[in-house]
């Protein structure tokens, strides 16, 4: 049985696992990412845990390789983590090379949203499609792109930064330096900010008078209870996602989109407006034939994507 290692490096925790060739997670583990240890200390922890997992692999030989997903700017071909916003002190770290040498195996380093998309494509909601876009809605908005059954990262290894598509040219400032990016509307952070701003304007809601209690999770609960303000927040999110999808589908003629991440818990509330915008605007594809789906793999998505970086092996 062919197996692979996967590791999802976050700012608080790292999840790793042994994965079969179809994206099935056979074993899993995690460790705390303590930023005070710096890159060297965290990499040492990675190596120790991954070696233990590698050596415990079932009969049939050691895993064929490792895929690591991390947030930030990555040079995929060089295996270098240039900058990670949630990992202080990580600048130009040759992570793939260090892990490859220590583990004696091929290692790929990719953006975590790319790896998430690969997982959903291989074993989740996007399986069976050759051309697919993935969205991750969390603190920010990430994206991944599958073209012709392969991950597309562009000439500089950073394609599919979907969260920084401009939706409102004169909109709110984004952390990237631009304005009106999708991330300023459709991230969990943006959803709660919008709700608090509307509460401050006096809009009616069950949370009127206590905006500090408002979180993404409580916003989802409010929508389930029919709270008008919460539903209007998700209407706006659906509008923005629909515009983004329209541009992506018109340019690339994709077969589908998968939307995941913590804020995709509100999928049922933003889906109708998202579909409406897509159906009324898209030109290059038949809106009724494209697959729009909520991600299904949850925390396992990044691990499930690990084998996809070793196509044919």
C-alpha cells in the first residue's frame, strides 16, 4: 500500500498524518506550535514526530514523501517559506530542504489553502473534477486552483490569492495594502466587523446593545434563529463570493468550486445569493452545470491532499 506523510503547520498547532494514496487519513497526530522556540525548535519537533510516524508505517515500506502546508508566502519550487504571518521569526526558511534531509524523503511545501483544495479535490467535495477552485473562509480568505487535474501555483508560486480579488474598489482597507478585497467582506473577521458596524448604526438584532458578545459562531447561531441582521450579513457575503466566482469562472471555465474553512459553517445562508449572482452574471460556463459545494473533510483536508503532490508515484 502506498502511503504519504502530510503536515498542516498552523500558528497554534501542527497536525500531521499518514495518508493513503486516495487521501484516506490512516493515522494522525498533533503538537503545539510554541513560537518562543523559533523556527529551529519547531522544525526539530516536526522532525521527531514525523520520524516516529514514518517508522510506524505498516508493512509495505516507508511513506513515499511528505507534503507540508503552511499559511504565508511560499516559493513552492524552492521549498522556501518566505514569510508566515502567524509564525513570528519565520523568514526565508528552507523548510522542505531541511525536512527532506532529516527524513530522507522527497518533501513538497505548499500554501495551506492550496493543500486544502488538493484534499477536497482528491477525497472530498471536489472529487471527480479536473478543473476546480477552492475557497477557505477563516480569519482571512484563502484559495487554491486545480487545472487539468494538477495544482496551479503560477509563475511565482503564489497563484489563487482569491482573498485579494478586489470586489469593492473603494471599499475597506485590506491587510495586503489594497482596498475592498474579498477578504474584507467574506472572512470570519469581516463578517463580525460588519455585524458590529450595523449594530452601531442601530439596526435591529438580538445582539443590539451587546456587540462585544458577537463572534462568528454566535453570528451563525443568530442566522439559524432567523435574526435579520445576521441573515443580511450573509447575504452580503454571498454577493461578494458570487462576484468572485463569476470572474474566476469567466476567465478559467472551471467545473466547480468548493468552499471550506470555519466560516463555511454559514454556507446554507450565503449560498442562495452566491448562486443568484453567479447565474445572473457568468458568461463562459452554464451556471446550472457547475458544482458548488461545501467542503466535507474538515480538519483532515490538508492531510488528505498530501498524496496529490506525488502524482504518478
